């Protein structure tokens, strides 16, 4: 159930995940949290009874069966939250919402109408799993995003990288300036730089930079001068040091990050978005991507290194962000898998959720309005029927989602 920008909604005595032994009254008006207050037990019980009475009266007035809208139904205006948990809506800092196939050539073989329908399903699956904001890491133009949000009524909030600056753009500063101007004109608010190879490159050379440092530094500076933020695909190597020196917002993947580099990222306030789960999926011979052995081997090398990279970042105090790099129908909607990979790689439960909520909002530069259940914030939230911090798997966590709430509706997003 996706509830876009509720006009009025109250959760009485709901638990905020990660805050044990306390219950809260949470009020939403016009897509914002207007009040988040601790509920005392007696008041919570009274409010729950009142909520029941209000719901029954409402149902009776409409001539419906009272049982059709119990007060614990998240769709009700006043909800008994005594058996519900709330978290902020999750923020996925690295998705490819427009992609439908691992290999781009396979997407080109599809009928455009089929591609669009698949993209709309990806938007819906992403929202249904509790991800209310994404940063698209390439392939989705702002115009295409707006079209999908509006036509398919999917209120997903999207930051756009749009074009991926890569090896084909390594043609000097004048060329980069012209190309960046085009990307700015498209409305993209991020510049995405592919600074090293990826699964397509042999392991020996995957960390070789594809730009000169002058080109790289120019592009970052030019983006910043024009009010855009910068995120950098870098598996490792010199591009990570350049990113620290240039002061980009985040590096992505970074599995060959060293302990020294982690310290430099922390000092430069550059965040790290490991996108850890996708490499495990890519390495798995039985995985949904079904990749050839040579690619699976490269992914396996990445997996071996990734846990160390995350540990170095955590120890150095680098801000870690949640991102999936998901790009196919089997993966969109399974975003919560990344939480469990981050846990396997050494984050604790609270750190993994912070990476997906408040720290992700900080990386987006929107920490004053996204990523927290707090007064004045947009009401992006996920309602769970059991404690999300106790869920042992992605399937269990996803299965316990009772509703997803957004603070903005599609008319404001597109
Ligand atoms: Zn990506």
C-alpha cells in the first residue's frame, strides 16, 4: 500500500524502529510530520480505544461493515500504532531506474512501449519495498523520470545523474565543459563520473583511471561552480585520491579502497556508497543475473575485497551510504538486500539503517527534510507489522511492510 502525501494522519502509540521500549504519537499533515511525541502508556491505551471508536463511527456513517476498516489499518486517518513500527522512507543512492537488462544491447532490442512499462513497474516495486527517494546513477533523464512519475502515478523522489561521464568523454577540458553544459540543461542535479572500469574490465587494470587528473579535477570544479553535486564510480586506485582532493560528494563501489585512502576520504568529508550486494549477486552462478564465468570471477574478486573496504571506511569514520546499483526487473524491489550485505560486512543494525536514511539524506544535501521521523520533515515513512530491526532476512523484512507513505505526491514531483 502506497499512501502519497496524506492530508491528515495520526499514528497513536507507534514504535520508532531503533528506539526500544518507547511509543510515540506521530501526526502527519499535508505530507509533513507536524508532531512526534512520546506517548505515555495510559494515554496510548486511551488513544487506541478512541481511534477504534472513531474508525467504527466513520465506517458506520458510510454504511460499511465496521470490520472492513480496523483502527490498526495504516490507511485509516487515526491509526492504532500499538502493534506497528515506523522508519523513515529509505534512500537508495545508486539505482538505474531506466535500465531493464544487464546488457544495454538487450534493452535496445525491446519495443519502446515494453521498456516504458518495465520502467514503471520498477518505480512501483522500488516504492513498495520502502524506498521513497533514489539517486539515479545513469540512464534516466529528468524528463523521462517526470513522465514515469506522472503517467504511472508513482511518487518516487528522484535525484538525477543522467549522463555517465566515462572513457568516451576523456577528450580534454573544452569537450567536458560543452558536455557538462548539455547535462546541466537537461535538469540533472548530479554529475556522475565513471573514473575507473567496472565488471567489464580485467581485474589487473580495473582501478586504472580513465581520465587524466586535470580532466577529472576540471569536471568536478565545473560541476560545483554550477551548483551540481558529484558522485564518482571508482573501484579503487588514484581516482579515489583525486576524489578526496577535489572534494566530491561520494565515491561508489570502492571495493579496493585502502585504509590510508579511507582516512583521506573521512578528512575530506567524502562519503562512500559501497553498493555491496550487487557484486555478490553478480558472482553467484545461480544468481538472477546469469552472467558468464569471466564476469562472475571479476565480481568474486570484488566481493573478496569489499568487506575490508567497508571495515576501513567504518574505522576511519567515513560516512557510508546505502546504494544498490540495481538495474533489472529481478532486482528492483529487492533493495533491502543491501542492508543485510552491509550487516555481513561489519555494520551494526543501527549503522545500516542510518546509511539508508539520515546519512543518505546528508549525502543528498537534504538532511533537514528527509531521512528522519522528526517534526518538520517530509512524511516519507515505512510502516511495519513487526520490528524491522529484528527481521533476519530481506524477505522477512519486506514481508512485514504494512504501508509506505510519501511526503510528496506525483503532481509535485513531475
Ligand atoms: Zn551503477
